[in-house]
C-alpha cells in the first residue's frame, strides 16, 4: 500500500503501516531467535532400555523427534537381542541349540559375525557363548542373589562354551548352535551395535552435535554446542566418588569394562560378571579397560576381550586392531595408549 501526504487520514494509515512493519520485523526476529535457540539448546531423552540406563543428548531443531525415534529404535533392537525376552531372536537361537539352524534377521547376522571376528582376533577371550557360565554365577538382572557355582556345575557349564560351535550363514540368514544346552549372550556387543544405529538416526536427521550413552557405552558426535570436544569422565574402579581421568572425544566411541560394575563379595573375595571363557571364573587380569574406537560394536566387544586378556595381551590386541585404550591394572597402574595421551586429563 502506497500512502501520500495529501491523502486524508494518511497519518493514521502511515502509523498502521509502521506498526505492521515493526510487528513483522519483531516476528521475524523472534523466529530467528527461536530457530537459533533450537540449534544450540541441548535436548535430552532417557530411559531403561536393553536392560540398562540410556541417556541421549543432542542439539538442533530436529533433535526432539530424532531422540524420540532413537529410543523407539533401542526398544526395537531389545526385542531382537534380549537374552531374557522369550520371543527375541537370541532366545529362539538358544532354544534350538543342538537341533539345527534357525532363521535370523540381517541385524542378528551382522552382530554374530562381528562377535565371531572379535573372538578369533582375541583367541577366544571374547566369546558370546559364555551364557551358561554367566547363568551358573547368577549374573542376571532377574536374579537377586549371586553365588559361586559348585565345581561340577561350573565344569558342565564351561563345556558348553565354544564360539567355534556357533555357525552363521549370512547368505541363508541362519544361525546355529551345534551343541544342546549352548546359549549366546550378546550383552557385551549388542549395546555397541545399538549405539551405531542411534548415531545413524541422528546423522540422518542432520544432527551434528550429540552424546549417546547406552549403559556406559558412549558415542561423542561432533562437538559440544560450545564448539569444544565432548568430555567423558572415567570412574575410578576403586573409588566411586573419584574420576580416574577425563577424555576429550569427537566422533568416536568409548566402551568401558570393569570389575566394579556388577559384582558381589564373599569371604573377602570380589566376584564380578566379566567371565574368562578359558576358566569359567571372573577375569582377574585387569581392573578396568576403556576402549576408544570408530564403531560402538568394536569398542564394546574389545573392551571385554582386553579386560579378560589383561594389560600385556590386551594392549597388544588393541594395537593390532588399531584402537586406543585406557587400562587400570590390579596393582594400581594406569596405562594410556599413545593416541589418547594428548586427550586424557588426570583430574587427581
């Protein structure tokens, strides 16, 4: 609308126009502020999924929907990889042990093949067929009291542990446990796969800044909203009120295995849930191992393998695989691989 000085009532019309333009400008400014705030505000989702606590944080306008979708994805994966849900693919595979192959989905094939690869590389220190031994010790969420199994019981359970008796046919979409009574437990690798899936969802939504935590397995996506690397604290294995160190990470995964996460004590002896497949007893070669890797699956599985192997053999495995690690020994020695030393901060 064009307003001229000679137009009757032009002053009022001009004031109306100025007010309208000012309102439009303010509205545009508010939209810009809201958009900018959405780009920098940290959105959060959390819950109990896959038998563990999950915390997801991300920035960006698409973050709320992407985080909600990520939690739904974790619930979907739990229905595949759960050891306790009777209809999961893991449960169906275990129920058919010794009775022939079962059909499994492509995600199950992916995780089982990666588990077999890490088992081979670690000389069996990582073995997803450890489930019967874990059951014998009672390290299950539904079991309220753990115990030291009798030697005969432990020997019988240990006879069912052998990753070489797990067959995976990727082309046919099938898997098979060759001996009756065998069972797989994917708790030390499936959470890592879940993290990789969540990170894919966030990236597909255009999110460039997020922190994904699934049971202490973490992916640091991009930088924090401040433009700095994400800072991930490592709990001291013998003092829950103290940090062992802080790592600055960007676009990398970290997974931690330690004897302080699930354990019980009897007659002054600590018994924890990370079982050595070679002995059937809790591994005693380390106290805590944190692995930094490009994928969540690799970090998750190798942290268990390196914990079982201990400082010398575990770090040798880490170097062969081109990964990085922080390791705390039974005698209180802290070891940090070369690639992490510039990123590691000792807060003590």
